[in-house]
């Protein structure tokens, strides 16, 4: 039997991006300049039209000085994140 993980909360992820950008007082143009991404890409992510690639989120995390794991933790809103394996 296959057990599927819960759906990620993509809405929470895009809202976290918007919150982090707003907390810094940055426009889309400012975040685009700092991340190397297109302004249109940022708008489409924040408005939920696209998810973006892992490379995109990596660039955003660096531009926002936010650890990628903290940014992606919002994907588990509404359910428990997976536990770390002992090792």
C-alpha cells in the first residue's frame, strides 16, 4: 500500500515570500535586483500563478538572508513535518 504525504501548503509559502519582502520594505524591483530573478517571476509566485523552481527559491532565500529550510517549513502548515531520521 502506498502512503502519500500531505499536500504542501503552497499558499503559505507564497504568503511568506510576500511577508518577508514587505518586512524589508522592498519592491518587486528591489527583490528582483537582489535575487537575479525577473520582476514578472516574483509577481507570478506571490500571486499564486506559478510555484517557481528550487533554483528560484534558493535565489530568493539568499536574497532575503533566510535559511531555505525555514522558508520551506511553511509548506507543512496544517500538518506535522516529517521527523528527522536518526543517524
